[in-house]
C-alpha cells in the first residue's frame, strides 16, 4: 500500500515498567505489515543495552518485528541513545558521563516522523508514564513535546488498575489524547483474574483492549484498526 502523506504516529506509553509496551508494539508492527501497511518504529532512548547481545533488547525486538537486519546502522536509526546500565536513562547516562537533554530526543522523533515513508510510526517510551527519560524530563514531557496521541499499556498485576487509571488521568490533565489502552496480562500466577481486572477498569471509564498471554493475538487487528481510524479522525 502506498504510504500516506502524513503517517499516523502513536506514542506507546506504559502505566508501569515492564508491562508489555514492546510486546504490543511488535504485535502491532506484525499486524500492520500483514495488512500491507508501511510501518516504522522508534525507541529513541534505551537503557540496559548490551552492545554484545542486543537481539532481546527493545531495539532488537522492534527491528526483528520490522523485518530489518540487525545492523549498527539500523540500530542507530531507531535507537540513537543507548546506555548500558539497567536504570532510568538519565541515571544510566550519568554513569557514562553523558548528558541527556530532552530537546534533541524530541527533535530526532519529530524529524523521523516527518520523513517517514510509512502509514504508521510507533514511538516507544521507557518504563512508566512519568519515568525519567532525559535530564529533568519524564516520558510525559516527551509525549507533550511531540504532541502525539498515546496508546497506554498496563498490566493485570495487583495494583495495575490504579497505575492505569492514574496514567489515563495524568494524560488527560496534560491535554494528551488517549487513543486506546491495552491491558497486557501479567505473568505472575498470583495476579488477580485478568477478565475481572478488565471489567473493573471499564467500570472506571477506561475501555481497554485485552492482551492475554496466548500465542495468537486476535486483539491486535482490532487495535490497529482503532489506531488508524482514530488518527484519521474516526
Ligand atoms: N500480553 C503478553 N503476552 C505474552 N508475553 C507478554 C505479554 N506482555 C508482556 N509479555 C512479555 O513480558 C516481558 C516484558 O514485556 P515488554 O518487554 O514488552 O515490556 P515493556 O513495557 O516494553 O518493558 P520496558 O519497560 O523494559 O520497555 C517480555 O518478555 C514480553 O514478551
Ligand atoms: Mg519495552
């Protein structure tokens, strides 16, 4: 399919860290490619990055989903700011004696989105909604700088409902558009019932797509359609 003049760009934010942002991003990329859509992805800032073994890192997983060879050039194109320590990026950067201002990160994302020859561009943040992503700046600040609509990913662990609702409220307060929410099923055996968690979130006014831990992902096609139509004004 021909690339749209202006791609639909979506920021994937977490209600918490390690909840499934990259999982959802990769599933969306696969669904977009299967539907014949052009798709690009950015993970501008990544920490806990091991240059000797990065297939399982977020940039590595995104490149694999995009069907791109894992070359240093491809890596630089989607994740220019990479740090070794598995810490919030500004803390990891400090350990390497590097400053990490927000402005160049935002400028990089804007330039890549403007130049994208794709129907959909997915930008993955780091950690939870207000995890520090740059010096004195959280992921929320990057979202606000980019003005992108947000796909919010939460989990189903005990405490996840509060995290998701707090994040949704915070996005609203900052004037950012919540395009859709996804509840990615948590792996802990003791986690509350997945369907009950979804039902409870809906009762509080947030409709969320369920992403259960099953091999097939029938929710993705519907989520992709929602993103594309919402971004087109539907
Ligand atoms: N719905 C799901 N089904 C199957 N596996 C999942 C699901 N959600 C998350 N996972 C798995 O859980 C782990 C953590 O998910 P993922 O890496 O996508 O989280 P993240 O929010 O991107 O983390 P980070 O904050 O480090 O960027 C991964 O191994 C991922 O494949
Ligand atoms: Mg991730």
